[in-house]
C-alpha cells in the first residue's frame, strides 16, 4: 500500500503515524494514495484509541512532491467543472477533527500543500525545502496558493508560487514566515512531531477537537469562497497537458535556496 499507518506504538500516547510510502517516487501522490489517504482519515474518526496523528513521508529525500505526473485524470468536458484528485486527500476534507501534525524531511512541493494546509502545524528538518513548480510548467497554482496564503504572509505565499522551480524556501525561512512551527535536526522531524502530538493527545479529546474545529472555522468562509473560484482559474490559465509536458521535460534543475 502507498499509505502506511503505524499504530503499534499508539498505546497510552494515543498518537498514530501516517506515512506516505512511495519513496522511489519522492512520495508523489497517485490515485491509489489519494484514495488511501481519504480512507485513513475517515477511519480515524471511529478509532477512540487514536487521539492525534503525525503525517510524514517515507525516507529523507521528500515529504511529498505533489501529484505523480504519470497519473491521468479524466476531466469532464464542461468548462465549469474540473476533477482534482487531491481535493479530498486532507483530514479536514474528510471530516476528521483530531489534530494532525506534519513532519517534513526533504522536499515538500506542489500538491503537498493540500496536506500541509490541513494539518494543525508542521515540524520540519532544518534541511527541508518548500517550493511550488506549477507556474514553471504552465499551470495555475490555485488550491496550493490558497492554502499557503492562510499559513504565511500573502507576499511570501505569492513569491513561493510565482518563483516556481527557480527558487526553494529553506526550512529556516519557512519557520520565520510561520509555515513551519518547529525546526528539528535532520532525520529528527518525526521524533519532534511525535513529542508535540503526544502532549496534545494527553488532553481531553473533546476539548482538543473543538479547538481544532474553531481554528479551522476562523478561515473557513474565506477559504470556501476562494476554493469556489479555483476551478475556473485553473481552467482559464493553465496550458494544455501536452504543453505542460514539454515544459516539464525541458526543465533545467537549477534553483536557489533562500
């Protein structure tokens, strides 16, 4: 399975670990992983033993690099509709209000922000980097930028999205802007996230889940309005798949880290 759930150590801690498990593909999301994530979040709603969750990626090269570009997503012919396989991969999209802490090692880019945007907070290795390649390949960064704009200053969200593959945000800068709440030594992001999650899980779960819901509600109206516009922005501004593929195939791989 491309999503691995570790509950062996839940015990009294009440913390489960969800692992994006496609390290050979930098934990890119295919349709199986997308469906698996949605199923995991929904199942956790019924598991009283799990009171908090840590979400991470297998290996140290990447947390997640967004959708696997080999995935073919059939689209409706209507200009008013778009099928996005990532829109339902996060915990909030699946009505889970137990706290989720992200642990990031390596790269987090593109569609990874669907997940980071629905976690309560993020712990990252000091060697982690963040970027959004959409504009470089002729795609509108819509949902990703909307999630980012609610986690960091709008100017930083805009720069991250607009600079595409030419620039990566360092973990230190992500911490300064609020995208990341704690920095850990390389290889220690999961351990640090588990420490925080265990503290949260030790509190009365009703109060914790209510607080998660309250924080999410603070930006819900603006987010819902923005999301309603996203499909139209994507349809209007993105190049066709063939043109996107040509840009992707011609990428140079050069970038700077700030």
